[in-house]
């Protein structure tokens, strides 16, 4: 009997070369597929809601695969965790309808980016991009307001992005400060490749005074991204949650936990 | 001109085989001494307030050494961090009196132990000992009350401990719960080898119902530690702060931050 299984995964991205299997080193996908193989004896392909890049974290990444084994689904999470490395964990496993697809069925994605305003490194601090130079929060908030809404986000994607649809409705782009820690939340049905990291790079460039509102609008409306805008580093980025129905979508839009979240 | 320097260090213990230099792998002491050598060109010995074991973290570990170099002390922290691995950081550097000694001048030490009550691993969660079986907090609090105060702590040290003075005044042994995360704080002038981890092992044994109050008193008053008491794992332990004057001692005794702290 073939059962479609939804897994919810948490991982520390610093231990992996991203989600997608590759030959150069450990990936989350390989780790999960190997663990499943240790239980079932057969190779299966696991599909995630999104393919995170090298170094990017996930607090709750949904994924699916088809299980051809009699193990009770209630035991699957602990059994898989037994075979997984420390940096990744199956938070839950449940049976879903055969047509359910972790990527295609998703209607809301939430990414959070953490920035630590500190001069010295904090090895026990939260996972974050450490920014030493003073950031103007008003300018950052202005940048986020300009990003929110319905736009063509071509100016905020990597040159390798293959997505045909670049017009998206960014339902939320907001900043929460907790002492020296800033959290920037982005909520959207889907994102382009490197879109969150380029948006954060742009928001920080505004916060540092490197670009002004007019320059920002040129990126947003004309897709003209200047060289000085960098792709924010992966260690501050985390996929927080993915929503599949209207209830989950609303739950995500209402969620604003105080950082640190990861 | 020889200057005595106080460093305050933060480190993630999972990256080191403890504080003290040894041949088998990386230690915090070697990392700091190598970084100093990169600046001054000469080898110096660095002395810490305490020698943490393999895997134990430090939020603010004081240490001292004698500097024979003209670098301004204000630049020392950033200069050292440039040469240090990511898992350790110099939070601050300051000149102190020549007789000041990180270990001998200390009059108060604060260790915190974090326990996560969870069934599945949380790679993005706080550093903690993950305990799956239900813990009775009332029993744990009772155990902590029995530990606090003036006792001979011979029953809570490793067989390798060489300390002659085993009678100590444990000024605080307390529990703070924040959801699934528990933090146990111990504050004392000095600690014996493995003392915090054996105390936590005993408190958890009470919380699991493996030992009762009478058995606990046998350990405390007769030094008879049963085989079933284990030394709690290092990943949940962190040196929080060390105090050197009456003001710092009081500040530490009054500090009770909500976990997670690391």
C-alpha cells in the first residue's frame, strides 16, 4: 500500500549545502532520503515546499514522499530521527491525500531574516547577520513599506532565477526590533530565487544610507539593481512556516513572535 | 612595559575539547594563546576563571594574561577576534592591576544548566539537555532546596577532583521554567570538578522519580552517590558570569533572566 507522507523538518542550515542533493557535500534532501532508505530499504525521492540555499535554516519545512512500507506513521518521526544527523530533525510525520504536494499545494510562505547589531561576534547568540555599522530603523521601515504589495520583483532575484512569473503580491514586509536583534518578516505565496536575501540587502543599504528612496524605487519599478546591493548572507535567513489552507494562511499572517526565533 | 589584561570570552563549547590546552584537539586556551601570538609574536600563557570541560559553553568567561606589546587595549578585542575561530569571541579586553587574577580574585561564579523537555530533537532550539520522560518540577525544586546552603559536596564531584576543600556554601540553586525549557541556576564562590553536572543529574533523577528525598540526603550528607546518578551531559551547561567585587557578587545573586540564555 502506497501512502503519501507529509514530513515537517527543522534544520540548521550551516551544516548543509542547502536542500537539493548534489555531489559536493551533505544536503538536507540526501540526509532525509538516506534515512528513509535505512527504514524501507528502497530509494524514494522527497519533495520540499522550497529549496533552501546553502546555509539557510528551516524552522518547519514541509516535504512529501510516497511510503511503501508498513511502519505505523506515528513511529515514523522518531525512527527517521534515529538515522538523521544532529543538524536535522523530523518534527512530525502524517499521512496526507495522494494528491497533496508540499510545493504545489502551498499558498503562503513565511521567511524571517535576523540581523544582530553588534561589534563583536557572539558565538552563543542567535543565528543572524552581524551588522556593525549603525542602521537607521526608520529608513529600513520605509524600504519595507515600498516592498510590500503587488510588484514585479525582477530587481530582487538572482541572475540564475528561472521563474517565469516575477509579479507577486508580497503580503507582508515588516521589522521587529528586540534590543540589538532585528527580525524582518516576509510573507508571500511564493518567492523568487534569492529574493528575500536581495530584499534584505536593499533594506540594509537604505538603513546604512547607501541608497535613498528614489534609488530603491528604481530597483523596484525598473529592475535596476546597483552593484552595491548585495545578497544578504544565508546565516540570518530561516523558512519559518508554510501554509496550505485558508486557516493556515491567516495564522501565518497574524504571527509576529518576538525574536530570536532561531 | 608589561600590562596585565583581563579578557572576557564567549564560546560555544561544542567546538572545543574544553578550556585547557591538550594535544588531542582544539581547546579554547590554545585558540586564545595562538591569537595573541599572531599579534605579539611571542607565546604567553592565558589563565581562565575556571577550566570548563569538553562541550561546556561560556557566556562571559574572564581570563588574564600579561601583554608585552604596544597595541592599545581598546583595539585588542577586535584584533584578537580577527585571528580566532568563529566559535569563540573576545567580548572585551581591559587593563587591570598586576595582581589581579581571573581565578584567584573571583568571589562568585554562576552556572546555568538548560533542559529541554521535548520528544524530538530541535536543531534550531536552545543548547540544552533534551529530556523526553516527564519531569516533576516540584520534586526538582525540592532537590534544589536540599542542595542550597552550606554542605560538604563530596557526593557531587568526579572521582578525579583534586580539591581539598569540599565544604562550600551554595548560595543559590533554583529552577526557572519557560514553556518546555527549564533553566537551573547555581551560584557559589567556587565549584568542584563536575559538581554542577552531578547536581543536575541528581535533580533530574528526583524529577524522574528514580530517587527520593531520603536517597538524596544520603548523597548530600554521606557522599554516597548511587550508580544510577549520572553526570548530566555538557551541552546544557554554561558559565554565565564570574564576579570579583561585592557589587558584582550582588549583581549575580539578583540575576534571574528568563531562558534561553544560550
